[in-house]
DNA sequence: GTCTATAGGGAGATAGAC
DNA sequence: GTCTATCTCCCTATAGAC
C-alpha cells in the first residue's frame, strides 16, 4: 500500500481509538510506518491529515448504512437490519466520538464531514420511515424526521452506554427496546 | 469558596468542555485561580483531581434526574419531564463525553463513577417503566430494562447529534420522536 | 497552605541533506 | 519522496523555600 494510503488509514484508526487531541503526529507515523519527513511531504500537518481521515470514515459509514437501507423488506425490517448489524460496539462510533473533541468541533474543516455524515444519516432514515408511512406500515402520527433522529440517537447513545459499561449489553438492550416500540414490529 | 472546592469545580468544567486528555493541570490552576503548589498540595495529581470531579458530576446528575423521576404523574409523564427538562444541549453530557476519553476508560478509578452513574440511570428508568406496567399504562410486551436503555440512549445520542449539528434541534427531534413512540402518549 | 524553580519528556512543525 | 537534526512550547510533576 502506498504511503499516503497508510497514513490516512492509520489516522482513521487512531482517531477512532484516541480522538484528535489524543493523537500525535508521531503516533501516526509509527502506525503508518512512515517517517516524519514523509508525513509532512504529503500533508501540511495533523489537521489536514485528520480531515482526510474523517472524510474517509464518513464515506465508509454511509456506504455501510446504505447497504441495509437499500435492501428488500418493510421499513421496520430495513431499520432493524441496520440497527442489528454486526458492529464493534465497545469501540464506539468512529464519527460520533469526534463530537467530544473540542478541537474538531472548533475547526470547520474538521467538523463539516462529521456534520454532513449525520445529516445524511438522519435524512436517509427519514426517507425509509416516510416509505413506511406511504405503505401503510406506520400511522399518520409518525413524523419521519423525528423518528429518524430517534433511531440515530439510539445508536449513538447505545455506543456511549456500551463504552461506559465496557460491554455491548446496554447497546443491545437499547436497540431491542427501540425495535419493540416501533409500529409493525415483526415479533 | 475554598481552594479545594474551586479546584474540583474548575476541573468539572474543563472535563466537560475539553475532556481528560485535553485538560492540563495548568489550565485547571488558571481556572481555579490556584497555584501549582496549591493544587499538588491538595491532590496527588491530575488523575486524583479528575476522579473527585467526575464523582461529583455523577452525584449531581443523579440528583437532577431524581427530581423528575420522583415527581407526580404517570410513567410517561415523568419520563417526558425528564427528557424535556431544560438542558444545555449543545454542551453535551458531562458524564457521557468521558466515554470518548481513552485515558478515563483505561483507569478503573476514573471509569467506575461513569459506569455507576449510567447503571443507576438505567436502573431508575427501568423502575419507572415497571411502575407504568403495573399501573396498566404500558402493555406486558414492554420490557423495562430494554426501554430504560432506549430512553437513556436517546438522550446520550441526542447530545451527540446536537453537537455534530451545533444546534439543539436534532436532540429535540429525537426526544419528541421517542415520546411519540411511547405508549400512553398524552397528545 | 502556597510560592517559585527546575526537569525530563512529548507535541507539532521546519530545514536542509540525500 | 524520505531522512535526520533542530526548535519552541507545553505537559506533568517534584523539590524546597517561605
């Protein structure tokens, strides 16, 4: 793999594990097996490298989610598949954790891929919910944008609870609780 | 206010804003208007001070939540009051944000107050839901522990989405979406 | 209790050789 | 493209005076 690619992927991993403030250029170089000069040749510094890594993670998150949204089945079935997808729960969300990083939130260049990713996710979930309404699966009292935000929040909050407990259990409880509240639940 | 108290409160604030990794002893001293020697006289170091601050925040979070849980009304009414309570949404959750801090999660002394706080919250919410079941407000298909995890997750996830958007809107959408899904919704 | 001095180490980046 | 040397500043803590 080329150096640039190794640098970006290593930064994605470190950002996931330790966040922006907790990740040093030196640590990135070590993980990417690249020298100081090499890193600064390809990127202007930590911020630009982080921007590339965050953008990449955002693209990957969308692609992974779209796999479930675009599949067959009712709205609840597709949402449930998304929620119950295999996840490395105790590692948390690569994008969501950046929300706790003040240096990321303060820099528009770093924040916008985070913002965009969640905007897309909520929008896409709202479409699925709206399809469920049109199909008569959900009553008219269901608001797509509200419900979409609720679903995305259960995921992100489930990660938080799981990390606090150092166990996937709270995440799984939260997801099952939500699925159980959704109209048209299969069980 | 005494020095010890100022140190703890300043640490609580900084931990909330910048997390553990992003908070330096020097910043704490500045915020608390205390000298280097003063801080190290009262605390062995950053970790011990953080422990006191996190424990304090946990106690405060419980007390604030209990105000809504112990109030009058049906389960959904009390849960809704808790969810819709006035919050500094875009600042996020003081406890939840620590979940993204690897140095906090790695140290049992720092992690346990975080873990304990969320365990208490889920347990307390489960009690309220169970009361709702006994009162006939919720059907037998509702699982108290699952539903409690869902409610706590919507809050924590709502904070994440709000911080990403730099607006309380996603939080409010997520909360309204959840309330709308709960049985016995007043509206 | 609080102050100042000091210290080893890492963060983040620049410069110029190869 | 990559390497090594160098630089400034801050992190976290210790030591000992007052």
